[in-house]
């Protein structure tokens, strides 16, 4: 089943590298400007929390969640 999760991203940005969190309770993804050189932010969004989205890290790359 495919489900769209609204992340309310800003216009002109891309959500990349979406992955499940280690506990499968959220989705973690990178958001950056579509220019390819701007700051990258790592976000977490959880469907069971009314699709709340929170910033985990700023100016970062996707962490290795093992």
C-alpha cells in the first residue's frame, strides 16, 4: 500500500533520502533547497503524531541509523 505523508515542505525545496527510523515509528528524511548547495536539514515525521514534523539536525547529512 502506498501512503502519501504531507511534510508541509517549503516551495523550492526537495525531501530526499527518506528512511524508516530504527523503531519504525517515524520517517526520517533530508530537506534541502533545490539548488543543490544550500544547507541540509534532517527531519523526522511521525504519522501517529498527526504528521508532526521536527528538525533533528541542521547542516547535516543523513545519519546511518543502524
